[in-house]
C-alpha cells in the first residue's frame, strides 16, 4: 500500500524494519521476491546478501527453494555466481540450478523466442515470415497502448478537477501494478542465460561421480564442455596448463578450503588407482567399457578421443 501510494519514506522505513527485525535465512528468498515486486533496492540488497551468506540454510526448506526458483534470472544468477556463497558442497548449488532450469524451461515458449538450433533448420522465407509476425505483434501492442492513453485522456477531460485527481491516482496505481507484475514475470531461459548459469558452477570442486552423473542430466546438455574441463582439471593436475585456458572459473568459493581440496584430490586419485576396474592409466586415459560409457554421454570433440582433453586444446578448439 505504501508503495502504491508512493509514500517513499514509509516504504523505506518498512524495509529497514523488516531487515532489522524479521529477515532470516529461512525467509530471505521470500523477502527478496517481494523487494523485486515493490522495487525496494535496500530490501533487495539486504535479502540477497542474507541468502548468499546463509545459502546452505536457506535451501533446506521446500518454500525457500520454491521462492528461489521463481526469482527472475539476473537475481538468481547473482546468488549462485557469488564467490561468497555460504555452501560447503558444490552439488548443492548444482541441484538448485538443475531445478531452476527445469522450472523455467517448462514455461510456455514466448512467441518471439527463436531457438538458435531450430533457426538453423528454417528456410530464409520461414525466418522472414517469423520476423514479420514479430514486428506485427510489437506494432499491435504499441497501438493498443496509444489507444488506451487516448481514451484515458478523454475520460479525464470530461471529469471535474477533484474527480480528475482521484482518477489520476487510480491510473498511476494501475500502471504500477502492471510494472510490478512485469518485474516478476516468469520467462523461459534463453540459450545465453543457460550458459551463464552453467558457467557459475565450480566443476573443479565436484567429485568424480557427481561430474559423471551431471553429464548424464538432460538439463546440463549444454554444459558438457564445462564438465569435461572440471574432470580434466582434477585428472591431470600436473600438466603445465595456464588457468586462462579454461572457460570455467577455477576460483574456489569462500568455504572451499584445503580440506575440500585434499578430499577431492583423494577422490580422483582413487579413481586413477583402480585401473583394472575403471580403465584409467597414469595419464588419466580411459579404455574399453568405461570409455564407451562416458563417450555415450559426452558429445562433440570429446567423443573423438579416449583421453580426457587437455584444457589448452579445449580452449583452442572452441
């Protein structure tokens, strides 16, 4: 109500009260959602900060995860992309991203959305017809808005001064309600947005089996190159490869310390040492059934070789 009546000082005071008295890890996602709705920059920043600091607590409840999945893309990305994320295991972040992608991609496709892969199979005439239809929809929307404004002005002109003031308040409130809905409108993720989410994950801080399972997840089809880099980083720790040759971000999150590093190294070392069972040799190569199994789930240039790729070569081939 304070927002709709444009009582900015009251809205500011309410935001400060919420942060001081009510904001907790368990409800931070809810308050972030409402802060976006009411365009409260202070409450948004504080809620986002609380979510990042207490992420591991915030994702424990079904309601918290639901609210996180409903967030607009850039607010969600800012959380999972943070180096300060309060989490002790990367698979917890991977699991939430998986749910977010699943939820967003199940939404109805926008009429103006053109998948790059789909566009490759369209003829020039089909592409031209789609573009013409898109322009027509945009022009129709603009015309409708112009007619609405014209009708509103005519309505105001016929009113008394007092009634005109009330009508302007009502009209402004309606426009603000529409703007609120638009800020929280759920949309399918674009190809670029999915890529940004996948690059926010720390693949080099995931266990071997978790990486393999993630590579088999249909929602991570476009992340397979990044998963391979995470595998390569751990399987070939002694190669003289510069960090700049990786697309993935190798920097650890705030709580990923030496203990995690030792555990991950031990996990991958155990996989290498089980050469008779898993097919690894000293260079991280694979053979027989294991190679066939992983190659069945990894596409592109990885399928052409039995080796986990050298990230330097991966970078050049991209």
